[in-house]
């Protein structure tokens, strides 16, 4: 995921701002980490450079 996406991403559940927590990145993109909604506190993982923005209830099915 490129850092520039942070300007346009929002929480799909409540439309709140997302906070980026980076675990691993290279020169071009964030490879591992998570996005945390500052309002509803839903966490969205970033794995192999791809953010999973599905709400938690959709991920558990």
C-alpha cells in the first residue's frame, strides 16, 4: 500500500479517519501493518502490501 492512499482512505464502517501503524515497509510501499479507525476502533490489516478494508463481520464468515 502506498502512503499516498492515506489521503483518500477512510473507515468503511463509520467514515472516520484511519491511523496507520507500519510493521514493515520498503522504499515504495507499506508491506505489513494495520489501519486503525480513530472513531470506532475497527482494525484493518495490511498484508503483503494489500489493505483488507472489509468490515470485521465480513472477514469472519
